[in-house]
């Protein structure tokens, strides 16, 4: 090309020295040749630019990473447009503005908003500007630039960003029309890649965050926990707190899910206000939240947990109603270099449910709280099979009427004698049944067998009543009353002969649903009793409104009533309270004749415990009953007024009591 240019310019000069006429004759073809050469150069440059733009589209199209696309875009734009500086501002709606610049680009203000960037180009796709115009619009860093192009990056969905290219060198020409076209082509190709990147980023965000609260979700929490357990470089204490709202389902059921969502958002705001800048809050599911906190002692974390509980307990207005919804929190330490970071989360979850069941608010994990062991899983499998195969039996503990000395009833207890495990203590398998939902099947087993034996007792002349314990899960079963009615009618047993015992601690849980079941049982005709009275949270209003006929004083007060004055006062007061409410009072866990005598003197109606008899299987209980006159075995009063007991049966020797 250089040779052609030299030849073209040199030919007229040589002819000029020969003859002026010849110079004039060659001017026209030389000018035409020069024009064709220049046109060819421009076409060649346009072809190079076109290839560069297509190469640019291919390179940025291979990536979905926004940072990689941004860095590549400004580098390529600067090269293709022969700009001194290049800048890309991603201003997509719903996201923070992200700016990419070449290394020597002017400084810009961090507080600039998406509106500031878009105000540069208004409705045009590409505009040519000067540095002074940029400075007047607030971009003071560009005041020294001579020429600039600003291109809007948009597609059919909307605007995603702005590309700014500047020329500062005085020797550099201003941007031409072809540069504007190239800038528009670059922006169009960039828009396609940028949209894919933003959609990919949005999908990743939604996959890792909760849609309602915007908090990280369980997946993100698990990654954070893994990092917290492995990257514990500073050796700071790290804890995880599991949070759960108490009775959140009642809010949803009563006020609707919209009110429940408002409550979750308000709870998120309150908890966030209690946390420090390094604390990590996530929503797991429903009303379950988790916090990972760093650099605190256990006492500090407990204090933080109580602050969160107090914040959650502040009144909140939903649908015009002011409500108070409490929270329960479990705390567990994250061990450094733990092989399974999920362990800390599971431990915190166990502690949280223990806090919820005890109404304690905050609970720190202890190893004795963890019942989810391989041995427990093995026992669960054996229990399920034994229930399905009908291998569980029922034992009966007599109930003594202290006024008449008659055995008027018995309480039924589940017993499990496994072929490999032997006799499994009730405290072991009943807790497993409650935690896994098998308690309903276990209750049905006791009810079915107990009512069959009750019918047998009646047929043999023993007009006894039968008491059966219900769990919280049973009270939440809408079909419980129907099943009880079926068992009674199937064997022709009067509903008045059956008493169902409800633990006092079960009453506040899911109050509406449980009390609906209680009312159905009452309408069926069975008697209802409050068990373990004195250990739960029922009020006098509960006792007055519930259709119960019996109050059972918890054995923890009975055992020491002769040596502990406070226990004796509690028992005396409970007996008086029950009688004033028209209820029969039953004392359980009676171990000695002296306690029986004291209960008799205090006016207690019924007693049961080892002082009368330990629980017996159906056959031995029938034999034990037949040792006294009909309708049941009698305990007679002596002339001195003391209770005189018949000789201890060999069937029921006294031993160290194991109460159920």
C-alpha cells in the first residue's frame, strides 16, 4: 500500500518535469486511482470492524458470568472504537448498579443511581457527547475528555445498562457516523449476552434466597455452615441458633396466609435489628429461621437469643388485631473442622424443639437431648413391627376408692416384651412413639385391648372403670372420638366406664383443635381427667370450661408429701380445689400405707400406686381381684380408723417402684 501511494503521488511530479501538459493529462486518472484506493481502505477497515464485532459477540456469548462479560465488553469496546477510556454501567431494574471500567478510566461517584446513568441518553440508542456535557450531567470525572459516545444497552424487555467510550488525546479525531453504528452494534450484541447473564444471576439468587423475606434459604445456609466449620482461621467461637414461631399455624388458620406472610416479614425485620454485621440470618421453611453468629461466648449467644425472643414477643397488628406471637430458640456450637456441618444445625433443631415443648424460650443443646441415635432408629423399627404384629400387651394398675375401700377401676399401661430386647421400659418406647407419630397406633392398641378386658371384667362381676392416657397427638386427631365410640359399641361397653386422661401440659397446644376433640369425647359419654396436675400450664379458667370430671395429682407431689411441707400444702390445696370445682381427685404414685392414710385424711377420693398394687397383666389382675369379695377387692378400715390391708399377694410383691 505504501508503494502504491508513493507511485501515485510521484508519477505526476515526474511528468511535471517533462511537460506541464502531460501532468494535466495524468491528473484525472491519478485522482481516480487515489479515490479508489481510499475507498478500498475504508471498506477494508469496515470489514475488519465487522469481523471484530462478530468476534466480540462470539467471545462474550460464551460466558454467563456478569463480571467476565463486563470486563470483556469494556476491553473490546475500547479496542474496536479506538477509545482511550471505556465504561459499562449495568443498571438493570431490581439490582444494584454495577460499573466496569478500563484501568485508566476517570473516577465516578459511587452514589450515582441508575436514573443518573440513563439520563445521559434519554430515548436515543447512541448519543455523541463532549466531556463538558458529561461533566454538566454530573459525571465530573469526564471533564477532560474531548469526545464521547454513550450507548444504551437494551432489548425488548428493557434497558440493562449504558456503555460510555471517550477519546481524550487531542490528536484523536472525534467519533464519526461509522463509530456510532459500531457502538450501536456492540450494544445490541452486548444486550443479548447481558440479558442471559442477568437471568442466570436472577435464577441463582432465587435458588439461594427466600422469595418472601429475601433472606438466604436452607441451601445457602448449608454452604455458610460448611465455610464456618472449615475456614475457622481466626479460631473464633461460632454458634447456630434455630428459631421457630410458636402457634404460627393458628395465625394462618385464623387470619389467613396473607397475615401469616406479614408476620414473617415483621419477624425478619425484628430479628435483623438484633443481629450484628457478621451474623448470618436465613429462613429455612415456613416459620423456621436460623442464625449463624461468630465471635461470641455461649453466654453472649444466650443473651442474643433472649433478645430475639423478647423482640419477637412484642405485639404486632395483623388485620386490625393486635397479637403476641412468641418464639422458641435452640443453640448449638459449630465445631471447627467438623466433618458434617449439618450436625450443628441438627443439634440446634433438637434444642429448639425441647425449648418449645418446655415453653422455655431458649435452650442450649446438650448431648442428653439427642434421642436420634442409631439405637433409637433400630428401636423405632422394632416398635413399628411389634405394633403391626400385635405384640404389645396392656397392664392394669388398680385404683382404690379411699372412702369405701373398694377397687373401683384400673389404669391401663402399654407393655412391650420384645423377643430380642426383652422387657423394654415404657419411658423408652413411649417417647419414641410420641416423637415419630406411632403414639396414635399405640393408643389404639391400649384402647382396643383395654376395652376387651373391661368387657371381660364386667362379665365376671367386677364393675370397674378403665382409665387410658391420651397424648397431644391423640388430641389433634379428628377421628379419635369415632374410633373410641367404635371400640365401645363393638364390645357393648358403657362409655361411662371409660376415662381418658389428658396431660395438663397438652392443653395449651393447638388449643382449638384439641378442645374440639375433647368436646366430641365428652358428647360420646366417656369421662375425662386431667393427668399430672400441677406440672403444666392450665388455668382455673381451663378447669372451669373443660368438661372434665377428674383431677389427678402428679406423683412428684405425692411421693414426698410426708417429709416436704410444701408438697403437702400443694396436695391439700389441689384436693380442695378439685372438690370445690365438683371434680373427683385422684392421687397417683402412692408408695406407702402412711401416704394412703394421709390422703384419706385429706379427703382425696382415689389412690393408685405400689401401695395398692403394681401394674399387672390381665390374667394376674383378674386373679388379684378374685382374692376379695365382689364387686372388687376390698380394703377394710380397722376399729382404730387406720386402713387395714390384706396380706400382700405373691403376685404383687413390693419392689423399687418404676413409675410410668
